[in-house]
């Protein structure tokens, strides 16, 4: 059974994705000011971040991600990669070389964060 907190999180995700899809259908990217184009990427990042965070928190009992900060970091990195790739593609700067470079930096960052020991006394 899904509790009230989980229902609220799912409803928030549905609302964010529905709003993003409506925004995509209603607007023309060629007629938008640059600030609204930037808002689109931030909105997409927020949707992906909350989705990954919800999934990681839901699966946290079955994994080694016991630290709350580490779960936030993994959700942040998982949401950042597709948004960065889409951002590069939107300005016609995404090549195979750039994609592989971004993916390798991403994998190194994931490896580093997974090995990082997070203490509260820092």
C-alpha cells in the first residue's frame, strides 16, 4: 500500500512532467527568448532529478546507498548527464568525441563519489 507521502511525491512528479510536456507542445523554440529556453533545461533537470531521487530512495533499503547525501549526489549526476547531452545537441556541439568525453568524465565522477567516504564531522 502506498502511503500519503509517496502519493504526494508521485503526484508532484506527474504534475512536473505534465507541465513540461504541455510547455513543449505550446511553445515554439524558435520564437522563445533565451531565458525561457534556459528554463526548459532547468525544468527537465528538476524532473529527472526528482525521478531519480525517488527511485533511489525507494530502492535504498535494498542497496548500499545508506547515506542521504550520497543518494542526492547520485540522483544529481544521473539527471545531469542527459540534460548536458541535450544541451550540447541543442547548440549543435554534440559530436561522438564530445559525447564520449562527457560520458568518461561522468563515469569517473560516479566512481569517485561511490568511493568517497562522507562523514558528518567534515
